């Protein structure tokens, strides 16, 4: 069955009001002229919360085929949670997606897979699509534990409510994020096939849950990564901050 790919740009804690405006304008302009690309992939960007308003307005004003979302959200509904943003707020604002369990949240904010599972469950109740990230650290791979780590994260971070409409998995080996080191197509093939088997066994729509690869995806390696079976798109960090690179990665699908 044909599965549309997803090309997601995780802008992380980058950009200013003016640079984010330039970036989204440029991405929007390039995408609108590219019907062929839009027939094979969906596009989503994840700016910081402060820049969401202007990104939404630009996307709406020029009717750009781009969705947007938050880089995280709380496991709680609205209330006394200083500094947090809820799934309720993201949905109310018009977001479609939220990234959960990114390795930088797991690492710098001590987020456990159990917590990510709670966030995902609540986000699903608000009809957000969750991109749930999993992936092993370098020492875990050296010890040959990459499958075990991913499986443990998947079991705990994916609530019962997950299905192919509301969930996307991003496999992001931590040692490949922002380092310029990319997993080889063989590494990616093994992990994506392992994750696909897990999803198929656990969820009735598991065959159709998209699995993105993330970790130093760039125009020069996108083609070989997209040729790997069960790579259904990419979660792109650094390269998504340059419109030309983001689009060039997507064009590797054609
Ligand atoms: P990177 O980040 O493309 O800069 O490696 C990927 C990610 O963290 O999602």
C-alpha cells in the first residue's frame, strides 16, 4: 500500500522572530511550486512556542501545505504547571502535531518513557498526532543493546490509544543526532524492521504507523536512507533550519 512520507523539521531552540519568518516563507514558497513533492510527502515544522504564532499566520496567509506542532507538551491538562504548555493549548491554537520523548527531553529533562506514555495518551485525547521518539545511546549500541533499548522505550512510551492516524514513531539513534554521524543504511534497516515488527504485533494498525529516521539527515545522505524499507520519512534537526536543505532532503524521495 502507498504510504505518504512525512518530512518533519524540528527547529529546536533556534531562530529569531525574523529568521523564523524568513525560513517558513522560503519553505512555503518552494513547496507550493512542487506538486510532485506534495503528492509523495506531508510536511510539518516544529518551531519554539514563541514563534508558533507567526508561523501559523504565514502558513494560513499563503495557504501553504505545511502543518505545525509543539516540540513537547505536558502530561497534564491546563492548570498550575508553571512553564509548561498543554496539549489542550496546542490543539486550541491550531497545532496538529506534537513531538514527544525527543532524546534531548529524555536527557536534559530526565523524561522517562512512562512520562512520555502519559503525555502521548493525553495528547491523543486532544486529537494531536504524536511523534514519539526512541533511540539508543552510543554505549548502548556498543554493548549490542540497541534493540532492547528501543523495545523498552516503545513499550512504555506508546499508550493503548496509539494507532496509525494519531501516532508516528521517530527512530533517532542518540549518537547520530547533531553529530554529523549518520547510521548506515544497514543499521537503519535493521532497526526499522525491528520497530515495524513490534508495531505490527502490538497495534492492529501497526503496519501503517509511520516510522521516521532522524539523526544528521542531510541532502547528501537522504536518498540512501529513504531507500531503506520501512523508512517512512525523516525527522530533521539542523538541516531543517535551511530551506534549501530541507527541501533538497524531501526531493530525495522523488
Ligand atoms: P539533527 O537532529 O538532524 O540535527 O541530527 C535530529 C533531531 O534531533 O530530531
